[in-house]
């Protein structure tokens, strides 16, 4: 634990941001899994609704700096390709 006051504050803010990032990553992974489960069940409507929520979360991850834009583009492409294979 640091002795300097500003570094004590920095430790607290880093922990807070870390928890936020972990929660955001977990929500993204869960939403991606929901899309893939719906695709496996051949339920296109459920897959599309889950895909829309996953898209929203992925876009927010770019702006908040949690994920790189290429990662987000790759995931979106992978999910849309899986959904298009249903029909």
C-alpha cells in the first residue's frame, strides 16, 4: 500500500475501473453466448434479438476502451455469419 495520498487515491480508482471492465467483459461474453445458443437451437428471432443486444454492448466496449475495434468487428462478423447460416 502506498504512503502518498495521491497514490492511495489512484489505487482506489484503479480498482474501481478494473471492476467495471471485468463486469463489462463478462456481459459481452454472456451476450455472445446467448446468440450462439439461439443459433444452435435454430431460433432466428431469438438470435436476432440477442445479436442486437450484443452489438450494442460491443459498440460500447470500443468507446469505453475495454476492447479493440478489430476484436469488436471480428465478433460482429462471426455472429452475423452464424445467424445468416440459419436461414
